[in-house]
């Protein structure tokens, strides 16, 4: 584990698999779609592993097709997901306390996700996080998305953060690459979807097992 930057200003997070366990609703939407078209429903375990890769990867669990054919399925799948995306989606254990501690200590936090903006914004509203994040950058905010560092840098700009004094936290190799290339201290989490990979192999500055570890790393305390 590398030492933290001096006087860290804030923390940026990936969304799905890092802050929120959204796989149950993503799998449920796929099950509904498969029922509509008469396809077999893949296992929850198979879908959960690929959630971080997006809709086409999720659909590929059920349909052995090329990207073009899968793209034609995406709009209906996302329509179904949009209608149920907060039924079972919840923050991972310890995440709410982590965010509360960041806010209480005066440290900014934000979100950088590859999820489309309309889904991101609506989901944050439905789970009661609307307005809490200092910056939210979604997958279609810019022409590029993670692992490109541009969305991370934009989130830093919007949140008023110096990248060299900030952290990026995620559950996918793409998060670590984007954060590293943007000049942030990178943290890989072990509780997320991981895309079937080993977070210790991603070159992150730190790897943590639970949100409480980030509280300890940052030495967060509620002001007296």
C-alpha cells in the first residue's frame, strides 16, 4: 500500500459494484427480457460477474450474438431495468457510514460511472442520494468513458478537487486505470463485481476489503 497524498481533499467513487449493489435488479431486468423473447435466463452468478462491463456484456450472458445484434436489444433491456432499478439495489454494507463520515469531516465525494446519465440521475434520486455527491459524471457526460481519465478529471474539476490530493475508488481494473492516468490515488475494493479479476493485480495504490478500511485509511472522525 502506497502512502496517501498529503492532506487529501476528497474521494471519487465508481457507482455499480463500489457504492451500490445493483446486480439483483440488473439480473431481474434480464430475466424479464428473456421471458419476453423466449430465451433461457442465465444464472445470477454469471450476470453479477460482468455487471461492470455494461448492458451488452449482461445481454451476452443470455444471447450468443455479436455486438451489433446485442446493441439492438439494449434499448428494451434498459427500459425494463429503468422501471425496476431501485427495487433491490442497496448500498453495500458500510457504504452509508463511509459517506456520512466523509460529509461530517468536510471531505467532498463524487461519482464517476459508465452508467448512462438518465439512469444514474434517476437511481440516485430513488435511493435518496440526490444532491449529496459534489460531482456526478456518467458514461455519456463526455464522448469518452472509463478507462479514459477524462471523466475522472471532469469530476475533480466540478468538485473543486486537486487530482494529486484526491482518491478514486472502484471495483474494476478500468477504475484503477482511469484514476491512475488522471493522477489520483487509486483504491480497489474487494467487495464489488471485479469482472472476474483479482484487484491485487490491477496496480492500485491500495486494496481494501470493506468500506470501514477507507474510513481508517483517511482517519475520518466526526467533529466534536
